[in-house]
C-alpha cells in the first residue's frame, strides 16, 4: 500500500534534517522520559548515538540543542496530542489564575480574580 500524501511530506521533511535529528526523532518515545528531566544525560545520549552510528561523534551540546526541535516536530507531526489536549481542556483545572470580568456598564468593566479582588 502506498503512503498517504501527508506521510510522504513528513518523510521528505525528515530526510532534510541532520542524522542526529532523525535518530532522536526515531527514538523519541524511548528518550523522552530521560531527556525531559532537569538533569538530562546529554553526554550519555551523544555516546549512545555515536555507538549506534558506528563512531559518528556528536557533542552533548548538539544533542541538547537538537532535542527541543525534535519535541516540537513530534508535536506537529500528527496533531493528535494538541487535539487531545484541547478536547480535554478544563478552564477550572488548566488555567493557572482564573479571572472573570464583572460588567458595570455596557462599555466599562473591571477584571477581578476568583476571590473578587480587582486586578490592576
């Protein structure tokens, strides 16, 4: 069965990226729990990449700089994660500081926090 147009575009887009980017992209699900931590093992990841590619050395800085781009590309690739977040969105739970507008007149209103205090 042939690939859909979207899959073909995704494949061409990935072919234009660096070998490190493609490797991180392919192993994203395995690496994400480790590399999304505050003290991620960048050097060990670079060494693992070098071993899997037959000695092609990259620096830990290269891995650290490529990882956010891989995460962003993974988020864009299917659109499902964003859609799922929007479908499950609950303003009471997901908005850190809920506010409400209290109307005085048709064109004059004040913004108040949840406790009713005016926000300046």
